[in-house]
C-alpha cells in the first residue's frame, strides 16, 4: 500500500491510497479523498478482505496512517504481519512504486480534474484497464487478472 497526492484544477489537494497484490501485480483498490486517515485505511482493507480474503502480510512505509495504534491493532487482531520498508528506501516496495508511476504518468499528469467524482471515475477505469488489458513482463506477458486465473 502507498499514498500519492495531487490537486484539482482549483488547487484543492487530494490523496490516493493505492493497494496492490504483489503476487500478480493486481491493483486491488484506489481510494481517493481529501483526507485518508488510518480509520479510512482500515475501512478500505476490510472491504478488500471481504472480496479477496485476509493477506498474510502488508508492506508499507512509515507514514502516520500505517504506524498509528489503530492500524497496528487492526493488523494484530487479524494476525496480519506489517512489513515496514526502511525510511528513504522506496525500492523496498517496488511493485507499488511502479504502479504509482504508471498511475501518475497515465492519469494524474495526463488530465486536469475538476471534482473528486471525476478523478474517482477515471481512476476506476484506469484500474480496470491495468488489471484486465496490460501485460506484465514479470507475469509472462499477461495482464494481472489473467495471471491470477491461471
């Protein structure tokens, strides 16, 4: 998991919480809002667990949402191991960083957004295309969802 930031045309900032599956590089979730505190992160993860089941571990940086007592307790109660990358070493979370780079180039830097609803809709379309249509070299040149179904 990782966060990104950007802003609407009027200058209001927003954040994106990106969650991927390291196994098949699938983009599981893109949550977008002006604020995404740890309780919101937990809500997103609960939805993902309902859809996909509980992960064994989650790799994150040392951001305040991830080191919060609430988030760490949520993980402990579900026996989910938190794997923190070293500060200043984003390469230790390379799959999400690659995903973030693609999302930045192909969506955030390519368009001007006027509303959160607009960016949410386009992010969902981007995620669907990324998961269903984009072959990944590391997956034998098949898209994440095709690799997952093998």
